[in-house]
C-alpha cells in the first residue's frame, strides 16, 4: 500500500499473516 502509512501498516500485517500461512 503506497497510499498512506496506515494502509501500508495494514499491508505489512497482511503480508505477515500470509507468511505465517
């Protein structure tokens, strides 16, 4: 997410969740 820091944080959490899977 390059729109806002908040969106970026959400993206990183999503990536982390995907990595866990």
